[in-house]
């Protein structure tokens, strides 16, 4: 699969191999991003390779890793629509996302 560690790649990144349009490539992303992508694959009943290939075919000049991150945000934004947002203060949805993505020490 891959590993975490410091150095020039930054802490907490996982490197994994995927096949995109039949060719093997490595992607380096945060574990939370990998988990989100895996969840989307399961929900959509598609393999990791299939989703990455679809993103690759649409990304134009953008970096594949960045395109995957944007896809994940877009997927979840579309899934929730306007539900979970409140006018005053932090909604439960925002609070949970913050707690999960940026935990307080």
C-alpha cells in the first residue's frame, strides 16, 4: 500500500498505487482523503481504479491528486445539498466536519 512519514513528502501522507486508464500510477494523499474516496467507491459500487480513471478523463490540465480532492468535496457537497446548514452559529454538520478534519489538541 504505502507509508507515512516525514521528509519532503510531508507528514501523514499515504502513497498508494492505482491503475488509471490501464496504466499504473502512484498517488500521495492524506489518510482522510483515502478513506473518503474508499467510501465513495463503496457507495457507488465502483472500484478505486474506475473512479480515478473517470476523474482523470475529465480533469484537463489539473493535477490528478488535486482533482481527486476537489471531486471528493463536490461529491459530499452534492450529497448533502442544503441540509445541515444553519444561519446562526456552527451547524452540527460543520462541527462534526471540523472535529473530524481538524481536531483540537
